[in-house]
């Protein structure tokens, strides 16, 4: 069983799109998506510095574009798709729920609206590594923080105000390490409620289809077979926690044998290596990783092998 996964915000690095744009046809595709997003994605993916691409309204469309480009170049049909945070929009497009153009329109609105919501109050996020998960969640609750990403493999991301995060740094849960993240707000919390309202207003204008591939939602790790429900979850997800741990539990229960993470890959593969021992993985960082990914598909006998060989 092959799962294709898409990373969330923070996976981007300066210039990471440059090698992908050397491939035939990718520049034209990105130009079309730039028009839909209202951003020069080629510039941001090749020439912008780390601060520029950390901007939420830039990072989110850039990540979805990179995921779609790399998945198209991979050319395999996975058994299942899933995404972490904004990566769920990539997954929704790969599953056929949204067209590429509608996915870019949606993510551009999402990124802008979340950036505006984040500007209202000084908020942020910190990764809590290690410790007992239940004890960590209880500790965060006591500080008024939200466990915004429960990622499994000993990683929970706390989100809240600057004051609450400072309290966490001074009073860590037992046997944990706390690392402040370079993000612009408390994503997946009540602080993002204004962005939810904007996406609710946008949703009726989208052309939505039921998934053509099994789509696992990071709201609860469950497969969703209604396109309307997928979009409803994409909207609600902005102010609700990401449960990537439950997604990985679903992968395990279904006998996953291979995970490929689309560009800029690495984060989700890293979690899988710790939480899903024995599952083979490939992260698509550059086009040089495509051969290894296709070989993995062929070796594990996943559903996408036939298309990979044909291409």
C-alpha cells in the first residue's frame, strides 16, 4: 500500500523550487497557478529569502504548488493520500476533490486570511518533544495553550499567545524539550476564527467532486468519501488541531508498506520512520529523488506501479 503525503507550513526553504522548474512544462504550470494565487510563485520559490517565504500568505500557496508539481512529475497513482495542515489542500487536489486552479485559489485565500488573523494578537507555536502525550496535553491546557498539532512520534506542537508560550518555556512538561517555531501565528486554534469565516464564504464558489482516491483527513485520521465533507473539513481545520498521529494509526491499520512525501519532503517521512518502523519511505526534495520514489513503488507492488512503469 502506497500513501502519498503532503507536508505543512515550515517545510519550505529558500530556492527549493529551482530544480523542479528546470523540468519541461513546470514553469508554464507554475505561471498558471501564480495567476490563480495572485503571487509570483516562481520568484518566491527560487529567489526569495527565508523571511519572505515564512510569510503565511506566501508559504501556503508555495507549498501546495510544490506538492502538485512534484506529484505530477512522479506520475504514480497512490492507494491513499493525506496532508498535514495546508498539505491537506494538496491532497484534496491529488484526490480529485478540487482542481489545481481551485486548490490554488483556496490556499491563497487561506494564507492571506490566516496571516491577517495572526496579526490581531501576538501569537506563535512551540514544539514539545518527548514526555507522556497525555501529560503534555494536560500541561498545555493548564497554561491556556492549544495542542495544535498532535503529530505522533513524541511530538506535540503547542499554540497560543506569546505570554502563554513564554510560560511554557519556563515551565516545561516532565521529560520534554520545548523548541520555539518560526511561524507567524497560533495556527489551528481559536485565534484563526476570522480566517474560517472567509473560507466559509469562498467554499460555495468552488467546483467540488468526491475523492477518486481514498483521502485520509487529519481532523481524525478517518477516510472521507464525500467531496463536500472534505471541503468542510478543510475550512474547519484552520482553527482546529491537526491529528497526524491518527493519520499514521490509520496507515498502520491498513497495512501501509510505502510512504512518499511530495516536495518539499522530509518532515512527514521523519515522523513515519519513528512511528511506523518497517515502512519504506522516500522524501521528494529535488527531481533527483524521483527515480528512488518510482523504484519504491515498483518494489512494494503499490497501486501506482503500473502507471509509473508506463511513464
